[in-house]
């Protein structure tokens, strides 16, 4: 990327050019984007805003129309008002926003009745493009209505002349069996190339960068294996609790909410072999292959936690998970988990992959950390610390390698320091797109690389289902940890036991402070 100031549209223009290469994407085609569940939270906070940003930046095909669909009696004006706080509209963009909403229509109807969907079909036919338009259906819906809605889309709403694509949001089931049932249902209705299963972590800049870092450089490849890597740690931390969303969360828990999808996706990109090409299926074949080498997680390799209030904390920090009025009083649902996985192949045998995730912790952070082994044959009297390569996904995207260097000046002793690629300073003028922007654009382009294939999903559930069932059957109690802490100390003990070494000696001096 250039260091010259680039406008957002220029950056996206470049991106679109890259994405459209080799793809059947015709700028002149008419597209209709249907938001199923247009009255809901996801639609309001994520889907409408994302469509607006893509539209505003001129990234969507010229003739794209948006149709909201839900049970409630709504108007476009009502949707616009509900979405407004999330649209981030600059004063100069008011006119463009009106053009965007002039492309929007809304239809209310049932999720289960075929007639309502026939009506939706007629409505889409009445839009420019008629039966030639390509159709995208975004399911921003609770899983309870997935079956009905997808069946009705298939039976009543498919374009006969254009293509049809269906975007599905997690949760994709609760365990292997329910996920397989959903997959069987979907595959009876649509072909795999019509189904786009979203894991929004695959749309994040640094998650996408993992492949380029690994396979576009010579320096990492030869040490990316069990000979040099002592341990891999994949982390997701949030500094807030469930905040009234506990009703949904309590049914799933942190393993289903974050670990089985976001963290495992990152793991597969870190651990997979080099694909034959960057085509969607070559990449996903490698991801499936590496997942197949992972044995189901055993409970003895897991620490579960649930946050309790901090009496000294401020505001929500005083509140325990169980104080959330939408959470059952006796809930044993984990809001924190650390699990150790092993990849049984020639590259990784014996290397622990530590997956850590939790809510109400001390900071917001998602990262991949490779900790390398000690240097054999030490000549520095034990003063060297292990190297680490950290890919920080958020906040403040960065790649840094913790390393030893000579203490500057009249010394000859090693000192901990880092090689540092901080995006905010290296790519000062580049605005990184939101994960949903990239992913929705990929659906228009027909690129499935950053979407979850059904066999990947099956493997992910195979790895976690026995553990999830055991936790439920044995009613395993999570360890309490304080809101705003690093989680239960037992989790650090587990990481230590499997080989992660924390010295507490590394001090970061931020040279980028503006
Ligand atoms: P640290 O040595 O502080 O932490 C390394 C790892 O040890 C982390 O995974 C951390 O987990 C874990 N850890 C922390 N405390 C304990 C403990 N008591 N027991 C066991 N494990 C522990 O190094 P970092 O790489 O995290 O760097 C320190 C700071 O410097 C960070 O805030 C980092 O973002 C910043 N930095 C920023 C850079 C940049 O912006 N370009 C470059 C280099 C550093 P946990 O995540 O839970 O704390
Ligand atoms: C979602 C989880 O998938 O990811 C949420 O359901 C979590 O619980 C969210 O808060 C985190 O996403 P991000 O992009 O804010 O890291």
C-alpha cells in the first residue's frame, strides 16, 4: 500500500479491482439485497450500516436495491431512524444517504407462510431488473426460524435468471448433531456455492493477513513448526459483560459464542499447510485438513470461569454475570474459557495451542501469539527471553516480534526489545474496512474464501461437542473471577503447565505515541 494519503474510496476501489479479478461480477447487473429480520438488532446495528457504507463509497454495483423483510409493521422512515445512530453519517453525506434510502423498500410478512414469500418474490420482480436481477438474502434472524425462512426462500423467492446467494449468521447449531441437521436442511435447498456462512473474524484485516505473513515471507516459514514453536496462544478478551444480552448468551456460553468459531478459525489459519493457490476451495481444503488433525478437547485441558462483580469497580463492573436480569439465577454458563488443543500432524505434534476467551476481563484484545523455544546452547548466562511473534487483531492492528538485542551503549548484554509493525503509524492514511464490509462485498463478488464451508463447520463441532456435552451433563461449575481481572489464575496455571512461559520482564516503550 502507498504511504501517500489515499481516500477511502481509492482504497476500496483497489480492493474491488482485486476481488473482481477472475470473478463473474458484472457491474451492470441489477442486484437485490434482502435483509430477512430487518426489524432486529443485527440489521439495525450492522447490516444496514454496512450496506450504507458500501453504497456511500461506491463499492456496490451501480444498480443495487435493498429490501427489508420482517414480521413487524415498519416503514423505511422508521428503519432509517432506528439505524441512524449506527450509520456515522457526515454532514456532507446527507444527500447520498437519502439516495441510499430511496433504494430501500420494506415488506412485512410471516416467516413460516409461503404466501408471504410469494408476495416478497412479486415485490422483488417489481423492482428494476425484474427476473434478471441477482438476489442476496441475508438471514439476520434467530436460529428458530432458519428452517422455515430458508425453505420459503427456496420455494418462492429464487431468481430464475440471476444468481441467488444466502448469507447465514451463527449460531450454526448448538452441537455436532444440530449443526449437521441444519447443514442437511440447507444443502437440500441450496448448493454449497450459494451458502455463505459468516464468521466475521474472517473479515478482519489481521486475520486475513495471517496467510500473507505466513506464505508471502521466507523468514517465518522455516521456523513455523514444532522444532521452533513452543506454544501458540490465541486470545479474545472483552472488558464488558453481557450487559442485558445474557438471555441469548446463557444458552450458548463463551465456548460456543467465541471459541468454537472465531478462535478456531484463527487457529486453522495459523496451523494449516500452504494451499495450492489462494482460491477459496484450495484454502478451505487446507483448513479442513488441519482441523481433522485435532482431537476433541478434553475437560482436563480446560478451565472455565464466570465473572463476579468487583465491589471496588465502577458502574457495570460491580455486577456479576448472575446479576444480569436476563440470566437464570443458578446459571453455570461459562463467560471465560481457556482450552488447550493439539494438532496431531508432522508440523505440530506436541505443540500446545492455547485458546483463551472471556468477557468482563481487564482489556479488549484479540491476538495470535507464537512463543518460540529457548535458544539452544545459551552463551548469555540465562539473560535471553523467548522470542514471540504477535499478530494483534484488535484494537490497534499490529505485528510485532519480541526479540533480544544488545543493550545500546557501552554494554554487551542482551535486552528485550521488538521489531514492530504498527498499522496506525506505518499505514497512517489507510482506513481499514470493517469486517462486515469486506464480507458482504465478497458475497457480491462470489468469493467464498472468507466464509465457513460445511465440512469445516462439522470439524469445528466435532472438536468441541464432547466437551460441551460433558460440561452440561456433569454440571461443571465455572471458577468465579472478578470483573476487570485477567480471569481465573487457574487458566494461567494451565498455560504454564503446557509450556507457555511468562516472565513479566518485557516492558513496552511505545515509540508511536502521538
Ligand atoms: P507481556 O509480556 O506483557 O505479555 C505476554 C503474554 O503473557 C500475554 O499473552 C499475557 O496475557 C501473558 N501474561 C500477562 N500476565 C501474565 C501472568 N501474570 N501470568 C501468565 N501470563 C501472563 O507482553 P505483550 O506482548 O503483551 O506486550 C506488553 C504490552 O506492550 C501490550 O499491551 C502490547 O500490546 C504492547 N505492545 C504493543 C506493540 C505495538 O502496539 N506495536 C508492540 C509491542 C508491545 P494477557 O494477554 O492476558 O495479558
Ligand atoms: C460475536 C459474539 O460473534 O463476536 C459476541 O457473539 C462478541 O459475544 C463479538 O462480543 C465480538 O466481536 P468483535 O468484532 O467486537 O471482536
